[in-house]
C-alpha cells in the first residue's frame, strides 16, 4: 500500500471515531487543552501503528491508544500523588434507596452530573465513559483497559454508587461521602 | 438470593451482562424486595441520565484542522496561495470554495455500512407499517426453516428463543443490498425484532452496534459464512442479549 492509500484508509477507518477519542480524552484529562493534546498524539500514534490494526473494531482500537497516551501523558505532566491506588475490595452494601427521590430529581441536571463524573477517580471515570457513553461490553472494556472482567464490574458498580451518593449529597450540604 | 448478592448483581443485570441463572434469581428477589427494587430503579435512572447527549464532548474544529494538517502528504505543495498574481489568487479562491463544498458533501455522505444499516431500518419500518411482518407465521423453528427451502439460495439458521424471552414469531423473504435475504421475526414483550440473514465472504465478527438510526437500534455480526443484522426499537443491551442468545458470540 502506498502512502496515499494508507492515509486514505486511515482517514476512513479511524478518523470517524475522532469524536469518541476526544470525548474520552476530555473526560480523562479534565480540560480541553490537554484533551486536544492527548487526542492528537493518540491519532498520530494510531497512524504510526495503523499497519498492525487487524481487528474489526476501529473505535475500540483507537480508544485503547487514547487511554495509553493519556496515562503516559499523566505520568509526565502531573505529580504522582494525584494518581490514586485502587484496591478492588468487595463492595459494601449501602442503602442508597433512602435517597431515591432526591436522587431522581438531580438526574436531569447536566451540570451536576458532569461535576459528579469529574469527581470520580480516573480509573472509575474511564469505565463509566466506556460503558455508558460508548456502550462497550464488559469484555471489550476489560480488553481496552487491560484489567480482568471482574475488575470492570466492581469498578463500574462502585463508580455508580459514588455517583449516586454525590448526586444525593448535592442536595444536603455536608453529606460528603 | 439475599439483598447483599442482589446489590452486587444488579449493575450487571442493568447492563445486560448477567447470565440466565442470575437473571432468574435476581428478578425473583427484586419482585419480593421493595428496597432492592428501588435501588435497582436508581441504577436504571442513573444509567439513563449518563446517556444524555449533552455530556458528550465532540471533537473541536481546531483539533480536526490540526490533524488534517498533520495527515497531509509530505509531497503536497505548501506554497501560500497569495503568492503570484491576482488571477492565480482568484482561481485558487474558487478552487478552495469548490473543495470545501465537495468536502462538506463527502463528509456527510454515509459509509456503505451505514447505508446498508439505513436500508435495514427502512425495511424494518416497512414490515411494521404494512403489517406484513411474516410470510410464514410459526413459533416452530422446524416449520420456519424448511419454509425458506427453494425460496432462497441458502439455508438460514433458525432458532426459537422463547426460553430466553425472545419468542420466534415467523419468517419472511425480504430484499436488501440487491439480493433476497431471510428475515426472522421475534418478539420481546410488545417489541418486534427483525433479524436479516444472508451469506457473506466476511470472516466472523463480534456483534457491533452502530449509532441508532431514527431511534432504532441495529446490531450486526457475521458467523459461519452468514451475515446477521438485527433491528428493533429495543434498547441496545436487550438487542445485544438477543444477538448473544442467537449465537453471535
């Protein structure tokens, strides 16, 4: 394949997923400037490795690269104490049902939800984005984030409980989980 | 199943990732336990609210432009357009406008895969509107499968998925992508699922869900020399579950 064909094939296969790439980068990095850097770097890396792409899921492939690019960028640009170590301990069953009404009344408010997602640890945040916005299956997320399926499940469950608590907490100042 | 187990499993259930045994046990528990049923309702509402379009960040134009510049072939001319006389400038200007028009048309034109998906959704809607879901109405796979013999140049796999909650209702012939295809009709509650099947040279592929078209979810996979397209107004999770039950994985 000559360079022209390679570029064309890349533009048709990978670039349609630029929105997904930027969205993930934006949620991970937390601001537009860094997200653009990460997404751009990821696309250029994807082009470099395009010859090795064999799968049928270009979006998953590109997002894997975005994710790796982000973590490389994170190590270089942010102090390590910001990276939280997460154990995958068993979930405690907490009764969130008492807040049911409060919770539902906050769910339509985009800004509140956006803040709640942003406050999640990055390892939880990425799973939420991949599941709810990109609709990947647990198995695809496990491959993409290079963690066991059980970890995907437990992070997703814990992320949702945390979101529910924060959304309920918005209503009651002082009730920080 | 106790409350503790139910709370652990309900997320997988909401995501359509719970196995059949788990589903049965959890549904029974949710039926009997109002507190867990409420907690499950919360999970579903949360999921729904996370799917708002306004939470999605689209790539800014600036990023697209930067990438476009990076992806240009090195051999391309980089001479600025304002060098040379006014005629060159004017001609270049017109050419740029034409190119921009062409690009905007080219970029909005759907891919062949997308066009096929649109055709499939239209066919689905037609079958619902004309009240012509089926040529052969039967929940018996041994009636539906032979019905296709002689009408098609291939024998589509036919399965009744009533135990999984997707009863087979019947089948019909349809015409897609310039060929006759098999359409199987399934129900889930009041929802209709059309499953289109025809032979392909594609290698096996896992179920993929393109963006919904006119509110219909479409799912596509290939297996054993056949290509499968399922379409329904069911949500993505349930349609994915259907694909899995039909043997997509």
